């Protein structure tokens, strides 16, 4: 039936990709919806699911520098054969060297033929692949398989091996690799930056850093998260309680490896997050600050596990995330919000303008021996976005 998605029960395709066939009441005739990476969702009629008659032909992507998708296969660090999707711009030039952003959440290769809607921000917290590809990035989405008891090792094996594989492609700039993930993907991003210096920039959103404190927390002030870590088939995949294997909780918690971070990191979280608590992520950011790492934290009020209630906030975070990646992966100037303390009234507006004096941020945060002198100060404190 070609490189299309018609109907699938996979939980890994983007929201809105699935569509169950509709049967005519008094005839052996069905309506199905088909889509591909380069063909917008359209309707077809069929009697036998072999011959399809097109009923609509909407092609909004034709007016843009769209994307193409390719399935790639490589070996993980543990020897497993993995697959992933490489997204390229429609005007791809094989003689250029492109920066690459790795985006992940469980297994995304089922979405190879999905039509991805262009939008400012995906799922309230993620890069929008069509947008980034149209701006000269390649995006690679590797599948990840996890071992119960040590799930983050699966993340490391898959993403690091994918980065090494992709770096070997002739059109990739191997020194300009970035990573981005939200929620469980945010936890994985936090883990990766504490265990490898392979990436030039990282963005983590609505993530988790400390499994121990999360284990003893209440999601949404309603139910314990213990089952999320202990239960068979649950996403956190530790598999036992904290007291049976405390080392597993420590090993898979990025917080305990903050001192190893060398990758510039942009963090985003929401104070009302009912899944991965703001206080948990704040532990991680304050640790990064204490260790003098290059880290920024954007905090958006009145939002929950992503940004959904305000178009202004969506636009704001999307702009800052793109500026952050552009600086580290495309060598564009740093914006003022990255180089200066906005609370001091530096620069007009929201700090989007490029800094003409400071080319790039230095360590910025105080080293431990300096910290004692200025404990009452907040250097590069979280930027709280309180748009009405």
C-alpha cells in the first residue's frame, strides 16, 4: 500500500495519525484516511483495501520547504539492532554539513510515514520537526529499548550509538549535535548530559532528575508515584521498591552526577506540574548552578507539564529554544537573555535581541569556593515567564 499510514494501533505514532476505517451502512464500501511524510492526510474509498480511490487532495505542505523521512538502521552499544527516523529538508544539499538534533521518546520509528503538522511547539514542550528542518537542521529520532532495573543505560546505549552513527554520514557536522526531550524524554536528556560530553547543546523540558524524591512524592497531590517506578510495564522501569535496590534509583537519577556535566543545558518547567514536580527539577538546576555549569531555567507560571494555556508563552519558549540551539549548533550570536541578568533591566523587551558585546556566555555561575561569599545572590536565576 506504499509508504503510508492508514490505520495503526501503535502507541508511538503522533497524535492524530490514527484513523479507523468507516464502513457504508448498506454496501461493502469503506472510507479510509491515508497520510505520508510528504502527503497530507486525505480520504480514500475502497471495497477490498487493495484498490483505493482518492476522495480528497489537500496538500498544504506544497507551499513550504517541507521535509522527507528516512528509516536508518545501526547497532546500539549493547549490540542490539536499532532503527530511527532521519528527517531532512526538502531542499536538502548533500554537499552541506548540517547540524543535527536528536529527539526521542520510547520508539518513534513507527511514525516514519506520519504527516507531522507544522506548529510553534509540539505537545507543549517539544521541538516541532517540520519547523526545525525547514530552518536548516536535520532531526534524528532513535528507537530506545530499556532494561528493567537500569532503564537509563538503554537511553545511553541508543542515543550515543545513534549520534556516532549519524556523525559518520557525509552531510552531518559531527561537532554540532544537540539533544531534546520532554517528560520521560526530559529525564533521559538530564541523564545523557550527566554521562557524556558528546553533545554541543541540550534542551530538557518538564523532566525529572531525582528518582528518590519522586518515588516519595504524590503526583498532582493525589496518588503515590511508587507504582510508577516499581510496577511491571510502567515507564520508569526500576521494577522494585526503593529499599530493595536503592543503588538502581541512585544510578538512574541524573542529580547525583551533576558535577560531570559539560554540555550547555536549557531547562523548562512549570510550577504546577502534576507529574514531574517543579521542585524535583529545581534540585537539578540548583546543583548545576552550584557546580558552575552553563545552565538556564525557564519557568512558566500557570501551566502543567508543558505549555498549553497561552499562545504568548508557547511563542516565547519556542523562540528561546530556537535561539539556544542556533547559538550552539549554528554559531549565531547569543541573545541577551542568555548572557545577562534580565532582572537588572538590561536591554529592551524580553531579551531576544542579540548581545553585541558578549559573544558567548562564560561559565557564568559561581564556583563552589566563590559561592560562600554571595549566598544571598542569585546569579543566572530561573527566568519566570508570567504572561497574562
